[in-house]
């Protein structure tokens, strides 16, 4: 009886594996008569990444309808994001639907849009009205003999954003007697958060990023930091049929296009910079003239102390601003 040891079998199989290429990560092999072809495994172009919006026209049963979107679930710090007034998470068994009711006219005054829609026949955005810039009030402008209108299609758009609540700050102003060494005291106070669900998706006609205080506003004591952060996730573009009337709303015959700004799950954290600098005002205590000279001197020093305190508060700002990043 012929005995074939297991060790000999394993050695033969190892030799075969060493002589033949094996597919690795994001790669594939194909054996041919001429040899072995190695090619990459490309990710499909229609990859359904987190935060992907899926628009569709939804009929309401009365002959009318509206544009709505659903989202491919995305996570922030590993937590769900919610949609709608009922705080339905994106990972719900029945995906929540966001109705889009506010659109901006991307072919309107002062608007812009991607160059792709110019090739598809979108109209050129209207120019903003010019104001007279001469002393006699005459209007001076360069008018083209053959202005470009591109096409006759209208273009509507809506933005989708991620909203996060956090504690905000503002500059609190108090007044003191001049003889104490201060007159106007600026200090940082906190605005409580709205205590809504941490991560919420919503839609607006056009996204505007939250405006945080500038250095000048902190110096002037007018700083008012918002108690929320927002991040633009995507834009829905709707291209109308040719020669669509100006007063018509986006309907089922309009063609949807999606533009995404975020393609992966997100992380989020606050800066939480706290200014703990306790600046002592410059005052004088001589007791001369029964303290009258002290009051006069401290009144003079109050403007210097106030200015010094404003500079310190501006340079050592207290901020609760948050930041997003992809993970």
C-alpha cells in the first residue's frame, strides 16, 4: 500500500501557491494562455456613501405633490442623526422622508451654479442691479452687444445641512462708578444650548454658515457667539424643461441632480476655550485731600483699565465653537 504523508502533500500545495499569484485587497487576477493578468477592483461610481441624498417626486393623492429626499444613514461620533419633528433616526426600519418646500432660483439675481448646467441649457443668472457711482447720478455700465443667455431652462436648488446644538457665549456689559478704577466692564457670559437632539438634518433654500465673532467685535464688546454649529451636506439641483414660466414651482417634470459635500461618517467636538484671566485694575490709594484725589485719579485710570480689559478679553477669547471632521 502506497503511503502519501501529509507533510509531503502540504509541501506540494505550498509550492503551487508560491508559483501562482493570489488576489489581494482591491485587486483581481485572470489566468490566460499568455500568463496571468492583474487588475484593480474599482469602486463603482454609484457608491452609496453616508449622507447620500435620494430625491424623488411624491404624489399626495390630490393630483399634486412635492420633492422629497431620503438619506443613506451617516453617523456623527458613532451616534445616529435624526430627521423631522419626531426625531426619527436615519437608521429606522422605515427610512424617514424629508419634504423639500423651499427652493432658491439659481438663475436669479446674483446666483451661481456649476458649469455643467450651462451645457444642459440653463439660463444665465441675472446680473445684480447696478447703482450710480458718479457724482451726477448717471449710471455707467458696459453692455454687451450679444449677451449670452445659454438656454431657456430654469434651475432651482435647495441645501441640506447637519445641525448641532452647543453652549454659546456673548459679551455682557456692566457699568461701575468711575472712582473704582473701571467704568464699562465687558465680561463673557454663556448662552445655554437648546437641548435638542444632538445631530439633526434639515433643509434650507440656501445654506449660510454660522457667523462667529471677529476680533473687532470682541474688542468692541459686541461679540455674540451662536449656540449651534451647522455643516452643509449636499445640494439638490432641479433643472426645468425648456421655456418653463418664471412663476412655476419645481414639479415632476424637472430633472434632479445631486451634489454632495460630505462622503463619510463624521466626528464632532467643541473647542471649549475658557478665559480665566483675572485682570486687576490699576488704582491709587493715597488718602490725600480726604480721598478726593484718589477718586479723581481712579476716574482718569478707568478709561485705561477698560481698554486694557477689552484687549485681554479679545486676545484670551472664550469660545465654544465646534468643528466637524471625517473619520
